[in-house]
């Protein structure tokens, strides 16, 4: 039964002429038309949650605000670590996988893992879009710049970096949209649909988490770029929450929770096209609550690790300078190291920290080296595993305030 609060406008569709530009199967070559989606205007659309959903949204927003406040003081090093985690998880949803070791190597120009390069770009684009919302709005210019940062070095779609598509795209299927799971609107509708979406994002009459969920789903329906839609769309979630003042410094790594159940996440995006909003709003609220709980635990574990590190003989003087940098980012490049310490001191300090287990080298060359902090990397892996377990445990777990009847 549909949720009574789901009164969101549904997508329409229309038939458009199609001519295959590639050689392939005969069935593909014979396609002469394609049915494209027509997402609705949502700038003034209304959605009202029921009492249980509204209470859940409030609890999740409170948890995120608390994490953000603590990040500003007691949990200060957490923000950039969460940003790395969000980029890794968001890229994994797009089948671009990379470890922190891979990420560190990519930062110094080693391209052994193509996924790591994508994660480096994703990290910068997420940070740009979310931080731009500090000025109280999410602008088209900021979103296009985030896409440019994400795609500028892509060998296939780099020429489309930072601009809306002027070609028809589709999701799933093969060389033509004949067997596609979804065909977004034609390119001439992208700009007006995005203008409508930005108008929706400027509203203040919706709960911020619901607004972030709906904005993301609408963005994915429009699919305004030739590639990179998923990662920019998930960055938009953080930007909306920043714009509405739910966060001021932290980007909650909600992609970690969404990546733990990709099929469910994709199903919500499909249901959105039928006007079913509540399920995804609820799941995003649950995801935020989960990652806030686990991020707080990670912060406490990292603080304990920092206390242990400070207690070591190697954690004073110039060694402590490097230690503080590792608290902000588990990846240390040689370039960054030389901004912290003179070259003649840096070599000895790094050798001491590697010997003490505070650093672990991930490159074998003599120049442009990189290291990671193994304790921080281990905690990030534990964070992801705990989030995955929490997501699995709540299927089909009840929402707080929506517990099923006792068996």
C-alpha cells in the first residue's frame, strides 16, 4: 500500500526519434525511436511527512548537528577523514573501488588503480560543492565546477567536464537505449529542469533531510551529465544539508550507508519516478543516523589513538608536527611533508615514525613518495564495516517509532 504522504508528481514520458550511430546487433540498428522520461517540475511541489517520519527526520537532523558541533571542538580532526570516506564510498557505488593505499599512490601520480584516480577527483568535487553552500545557496556555477573537477581528466568524458550534456544518455542496456533500464529526458530539457531543481533547493519549507533526498532523486532522474551523475548527485545531498544549516563543517558520509545496499538505493530512485518519495526520505534519514553514530565512535577511537601516539617518545618536536597532520588526513605525501618540515629533518622524522608504526610507506620509489597512518586506515575500515552491518541489521528492521508488532 502506498504511503498516504506520497503525493509527489510522477514522471511522464514521450517517444522521440532515434538513429543508431554505432554498428552492432541488427536489433539495435533497427531502433527508430526511444521512449524518454519527462521528470515533473518540483519547484513548488508539496510533500508532507506523517508524524512518524517527521519524528525520524528530526532525530536524524539532531544527530547530524551534534556530530557537526563536536567536530568543531572535541572531534576536530574528523571532517577531512569523513570527506575521504565519502568519496571512496560514493565512487564504489559507481563500481570504482580503491583502498586508502591506492588513494595515496594516486595522489603522487601512480595510476596503477584507475579507481583511485576517480576517488581523488571525487573527493575534490564533493568538497567544492558542499563548501560552496556555506554562502547560503547551491548555485549552478558551483555544481558545474564540481563536475569539472570530477571529470576534467577523464579520457572519455573529459570534453564534457563542467557542462550539461547535449546528447541523449541512458542507464543500462547496451550500445543503444533499446534495452535501457531508464532513459533520462532529452538534452534540450536538461537546462530548464535543472533551473527548476535549483529553485526547489532554495526552498525552506521542507525538512532539510527530505529536501536533500528529493533533490538527489530529481537530479538522478534528470541525469544532466554524460558521466559523473551519481557522485555529483550524492554530493548535492551534503550541499543541501550545508545550505540549510544542518552542518557547518562535517560532510556526513551517507554514501557509505547507501553503498551497503546498492540495490535498495537504486530501487528508491526508480520508485521516485512513480511519485513514491517517503521510502527514500526515510532511508536517507536512517543512513544519516547510522553514520553519525559510527562516526562518533570512530572519532573517539581516533582520539584514543592520538593520545597513545602523543605518549610515545617519537611524538614530540618535529615528530608531533607530522602527527598532527596525520590526525587531519591519514595520507601523507612527500610534497605535504616538505611543507611541514625542512627537507633535512623530514627524512629522519619519517624514518622514526615508520619504525614506530605511526606511518606505513605505500610507495617504493625515492621521489614523490607517500605514506599512510595504519591506525587511521584500520579505523576507517572498521567504520565502513560497522555501517554495513548496521544497514544489514535493519533490513527489514523497524524505524524508531515504527516498530513492528511483537512476534
